[in-house]
């Protein structure tokens, strides 16, 4: 989303408003659907992110904040991008879902 070596991050305010910021703190854009955001995580190249709301809803969005895929309408506490590597090459990317009941589930993206 910015230079090759820059890392962007999510800022989630106490009121649930969420923003993508550059590593220097500049706001790139507000993200989410307007609902209070609980957590968000980028994929490896920051082209997509997974976002969870206080309601338990979870979505994948692109860098322009468009919904790519709805994962769940309720029950998700947090979601994280993960990948498996073989010989320095990513062979599988998936999302780890942490449910409100404490269970962990994986969502394969293939």
C-alpha cells in the first residue's frame, strides 16, 4: 500500500472506528462498514485484510475497503492471516478464526 519496505498498521479507536495508517502515522483511510471494529489483520502483501466487528461479523476487504467475501455474520472474536511455507515459498494461505466461544477454526482460501 505504500513503499516496499514500509509497513502499514491498523488503529482501532475505543469507539470502534478503524483506520489504516502508514508506519509514520499518516492516515491512509478509514475502514470497515461503520460498525464498531474489534480487530483487523493484513495478508502478506497488504492487498487484502480480514476485519472483525464487535457483533462477531467477519469479512475480507480489499485495500480500497470493498468487501471481497463475508466470512461470518456472528460468532467471530478475531481473525488472522496465516500461511504455510515450503522452501521459502508460500504454498498455502488461510485465515485463522478465533471464535467468541474460544474455539479456533481455519478458513482455507483455495
